[in-house]
C-alpha cells in the first residue's frame, strides 16, 4: 500500500478528529452539567459557519475576527434558548430535552433553508493559510494543519480551565457528582447558563473553522451530529477528557478504514461504539472519571 496515500488519509482523519473533539467537548460539558442531550449541537455548528459567512458578506469582517465574534454571537443565542426553553426540562427524563433540542434543530435548519436555500455558500480560506507544506513526498494544506493545531490548543485551554481553576473545579464537580455538589452547598445552578453558552460557543467555533473547508449550508451539521454523539458515547457521557481523546481517535480510525473501503468510514465508528458499550458501558473514560 502507498505510504503517501495512507499518510494523507491519516492526516484527513486528524482534521476530522479536530472537529469531532471540539463538538464532543461542548456536548460532554453540556450533558455533564445540565443533563440535557443537546441534539441541536449540529445546528449550532452550522450557525457558527453562517455567522462567519454573514460577517464577511454583510460587514466585511474576515476570518480572524470571526473566530471570536461568531462563537460569541451564537453563544448569546444559546443563553436565550437556555433561559426560555431548556430550563423548563431540567430534572425531567432526558428524552424531553432530546425532543426539545431535536425540534430546535428542525426549526433552525428549515429557517436557514428558507433564507439561504439548500445550496452551499463558499467561504474563502485566509490568505495567510492558503499555501501548502511539503513533508517528504506529500503536501499538506497549511489551513488544515492550522485546524488541527488550533483544535488541540483549544482543547488544552479548556482542559486547563476545567482542571486548574476554581470555576473549573465547580464545573468538574457538577459534571461528575452533580447532586453531591449541590448537597455540599455549592450553587451549581448559577453556572448553568454560562456552561451551556460555553458548550454552544465551542460548537460554533468548530463551524467557523469548517467554513473555509466546506460549503456553508443549512444541512452541514445534520450528519456530523450523529458521529459526534457516537464519539461522546465512546469517550464516556460527561467525560471531558474522553470526548477529546475519542474525537481524534475516531477521526483517524474512520479515515484509515476508508483506505480499504469507503463504506467502512462510518461503519467502523458505530462498530467501535457497540464494542465499547458491551465492554465498558460507561465509555472509555467514563468509568475512570466516575470513580
């Protein structure tokens, strides 16, 4: 087998894993603290890409400011949704939150389709990152290398925030032992809105990163959300470390599986999820963090 082709596939898998890591990280944080299965995460990813697109087309704001402004704008929308809608389903069966966010997904996608149509909109790659780098006999696009490095840096920053700060201590305690944390007198509820907005911002950030690589379209997050849920389950529901590790692992394995057969790209993800659920029902990292 051609090692050059294999290395390109592995590289593409790591790029996909960068998106899985950011998306599943936000999803794991939201589920851990709120107990809500946020099916609208894929729609939020799409909104992040559209926010960057509209900032460029309507205001003339380019990619670099959009990395900050687009996630902030989508996070503010998340604050409104959490206060008006999600707050009503806390403490209920998780199915209620799932159905609510699924309905939000359909509403957001259809609204964007009515406004922008089904055809994707192009978003230019930043000029500074439009070149390619040759490593041996294979050339790698600089922008995709940036996506991998930026995602790793963001995941490391979130890990530092969660593991090394007082705010992170509260979030981590609420993620691992929510009821016990409340019993110790810590007001977890005061952080709920901020944590939801933070998880939403991570998904929107992934959307901004995806805009130069994929056409910005209303349905761009519909398939990705299913894979993201599989990543979260494999890593461990509510496990922050597991979400990131499983994201890059799944991205690499899926792309390597496609070397032998394109059909294996998605099959291998769900096959691995089935095996993990049979062997470690809490996920690869869920049981470790739970203890």
